[in-house]
């Protein structure tokens, strides 16, 4: 009976609140070029949001517009302006977030940049590239490697709930529940670009970025401990591996922060990252087997 109940719960979680994303798994205007010769960003933003009055509603409309028109492109380590990213028709996660933040800033919507490191499918090629970049540019480039990768998004403020909510322009995801189902839970990752999310297992370091890239708040536990457990109605905290999961997150967090700040080579903690991958898979298996 318990196994049946767990299976039903997982199915309900997969279905609940997920129809809009499930219906769209690709961009409708991918790679569309935007004329930036005389672009006034605030005017474009107001045109897109139309008569929407709610700040959070505006954030949702802008996200949908941007995520459908700008495609995700692999990092080429070039620095581009907002206009250059728009004219190019896309960019990496940092560039897409950069455009989105510029748009919401132009209409005075509050936001916070987010820097993340996630558990990732194994790639020896990514490790080799990362090692080369560390040699060239320093420890900050160790935020990606064999079983981990960095990612950028942001939070916007929802005046109705008085909470900061996640927004990911690379995936057309807004709100905590959508984010958890796209990035952390045990079900299929249904986003606008599964070629990105299917390779990401789960974030293990999430920080609010302040001025001069100061990491001013650790949001890891908020999302992948408290938030993930709440998504599963408190069932995860009853599992054998739950304490290990939280303990390992706590151990890795300061090393991830130091890597972002260029103070530490995260590759030196590859064993801890591998252990966290194992623990996440154990959590998944324990939940499904109950």
C-alpha cells in the first residue's frame, strides 16, 4: 500500500501545475534577430508587457517573450552588450539572464542575480576544458568540471507573497514550484529546452550576487533542502539519506563560494561532488522504493 501511495504521489506531482510547460518543449521564435540599431529597451519592454499591471505578471510576460525568442548558445567566453546579445539572437545562460535583468530593470522591477553550481552528467572533456581555463584564468574557472557545471539565473520579487521567486530565462521557468520541477525533483525535467536541463541533475550551490560579484546570501538550503522537501510534502526528510544530503550540501557550500570568488580550486573537492551525486541518486531510489 505504501509503495502504491508513493507512486500515486509522484504521478500527481508530475501532473500538478505543469500543463503550460509540458505543452511547450521548444522555442516558438528561436534565434529571432531583433533590430537593435535604434532600440530603446524601456519602450520595447513596455510594449511587450502591454496593459499588465502586476510587477510579477510583467516579469512572467517578459520571461515568456525572451525565452521564446533568444536561444541558448554554448559559452564562447566573449563579453557582449545587451544589444549584441539581442542582435545575435541568443547567448549562454549568463547572457540570457543579462538581457532579462536589463529589461526588468528598465521598468523598475526588483531583482537579484543568482550564481549556481549544479551536479552534472559526467564529462571528461568538460574537466579537461575546465583545467585549461583554471591554468589560464585562475580558480574561478573551476566552477565547472567533470561532474559539475555553473549556471546563472535570477530572482524577482513577488509583491503578493512577499517572497523572492526564481526566474530562469534559459528554461522559461518562473516561480519556486516550476523551478523545483525543472531543476531538482525526481520526475522528468520538462522545460522549454530539455537539452540543457536533462544534463543537470540538481544544483548544490546557489548564491545571491551583490555588487562587484560579492556572494551576499546562500540560497542553497532554501531551494534544494527546504523547498524540495516541501514539494514532496515532507516525505524526503523521512528518508535514510536525507541527513547525509544536507550534511554534504553544508560541507560543499563554502568551497563552491570560494571557487566563485577565485579563492579555491573546486576540482580539489571532486570526491565530495561525486559523493553528493551518489547521495542524490540514493534519495531518488529510496523515495521510489518506499
